[in-house]
C-alpha cells in the first residue's frame, strides 16, 4: 500500500493524493476523487475544497526543515 501524500502548495491549497477518507466534525463522509485540493486560505466557496479563490489574495510558502 502506498502512502497518502499531502502537498503544501506555494500560495495555494493542500493537495491530497491517495486512498484517504475525508470526514466532517459529525463523521459524515465527503465525496472525493483519488486526488483533490483542500482550502488553506479560507476564501473558497466550496470548503473544505479549494476553488481557486486564493489566487492573488493569499501568500504562504512553507518548507520542511
């Protein structure tokens, strides 16, 4: 089994790839694809998913040490 990967995109979303289940606080399961993007800026109208609203309005570049 391969690992799930969560990529922190520069100035953008979290990109999730792999066999993962996304649930809300009540345990309800979101319908997802094998690869999807999660909002990190708070501007998306499709939360928890990214809809591209961050473009030009959100800056964050994170690197692992």
